C-alpha cells in the first residue's frame, strides 16, 4: 500500500467526510492550473501501482531512480513511488543551488551498481546535460532516461541518442499518474484514442478518480463508455502515424489562427530548432495583429555565440519546412523560455515578450 501524500499547489479546502473519498485514495496532486483553475487530482493506490509496474515493464525491469525534479509535481513524485514499487531507494539530486550538470553527475555516482539505473528529465534539463561532456557520459551510463513535461524536439532526441543516451519520450499529466504513453505507444493497461476533432483521450488503469471537491470538473473531464471504460479528455490535439504511434500536436487552445488559417505551434517550433541556425529552443505563440487577427510569433533561445537573425532570415530558413501561412511574422530572443512548471512553457509570458503596442 502506498502512503498518503499531498503534492503540488494546494488551495485551502473544506473538510471532506471519509465516505466521500475514494477507498484507495493514495495521493492528491495539484495540477498546474494551465486552464486558469487549479485542481487537485485524486490518484488511487491501484492507479499508481499500475503506472509503476507498466513503466518498469517498458524500460526492461525494476531499478533505482535518480530524482532530478521537484517531488511536488507528478513527474518527481512518480520517481519516488517507482522506487517504492521496485524496493529500491531513490537517489535525490542536490538541488540546493539549482539544477546543474555537476550535481547530476554527483547523483549518478551515488546510484547502486547492483541495480538498473533510471532518471526522469524535462527537455530543458536534457539540453543542459548534453552541453557538458561529463554529464553526457553520466546520462549514457543509465539504462533509461524518461523525457517529458513538454515537447522533445526531434533534433534533441537524435543528439542524445547519438551520444549513447537511451531516451524514452513520455506523454501524460497529473490525471493519468504522469506519463502513460511512451514513445507514442500506451503503456500496458493504458489506452489512447482520438475524437473527431483530433482531441486526445487517455484511458485505462492509471486514471485519477477525479478532482477533489469538484464533481463538476470531474464530470467535464472524465467520461465513461457504455462498457464501463473510463477516459480522460485532454486539452491536446494529436494524430496517429502510419505505425500507430501517437503524435501530440500541442494544446488545442494554443493553436494560432492567422488570416483564417490554423497553425499548430509544435511543428513550427520543431522546424525552428532543426532548420534555423543557432537556435537551441523555440516557442510559438499568437500575438494580436490588426491585419491577420493573430501573428505567428517565434521566441528563440539562441545557442552560445549565435548571431541574431532577422525575421526575414528566419522565414527563409523555415520556408519549405512549414506551410507559408505558418512562417513567423515576429521573432524575438531570450536567454531562457519562461516556464510555468517543470519544463512547461508559459505561453502567456512568452506572448508578453513581444512588443505589439500601437
């Protein structure tokens, strides 16, 4: 049985009668509140156990984990719970001075050589580690490196794999006990389906019971099929590749509508990292425009020493890689992407970096 833990931002709540709570409630996890309403997802012991078992099955067996993320978020909490499930003691990275390649290497050295070794990162952490030779070698020594919390650009994955890192990209959220789709395929006991508008629905054994004290939000987000199967209605759009793997195109409400045409940010972001010289990270948002309604606006984090590029140059590098209507009309640079949680871009803050005043 897993212990009761509260994690994430917890608003003040009324007292609840024990009879009103799920019998196997183990963890209450605060969501990031990306839709404007902080929520508390109720995760059961059976869901968390199913998630841990399925993760170890996909990775090749139980092992010892290195914690590099805050335990108050579901990805960090899951690292601790997987250790409980595997009967191993997770190594907690020293984050007193923030995340650093040096601290990561020190954490890897503390792992017990008798076990398989795993860690979980967000893409920005992976970028920083790959810029350090010692940290890259430490990454490559692990049996599996989960990368999630935000989109992982294909170029970043290829770079990591070329260095010998065993990367596994993950997709999920607090309501699904964290990642439940690895490298585009659902874990054992989990399920994926798309509705007519391309919205991603996730189902199976790792689903939350619902939201603590908010039956109205639970009713909107969780559905039940006639056969009793439960599904969580995400805010993401996606499509299935020819091989059946899920490709997440991004949040449906992040889509930029410019001149009546819809632009999904993720393909433009991935193209910018891959085809625009000197770009390490990229985020696309829509900003108000009197002619187009919204302008496709690109924030870039340049590589060290990279020459700043004009909008015209960026558009030329991207031409042919994205549709013409998706070419950015505004470009700005920053030293880092504003975040609203581990690895998640704060798109509202990104939009605020563009000067669109009259």
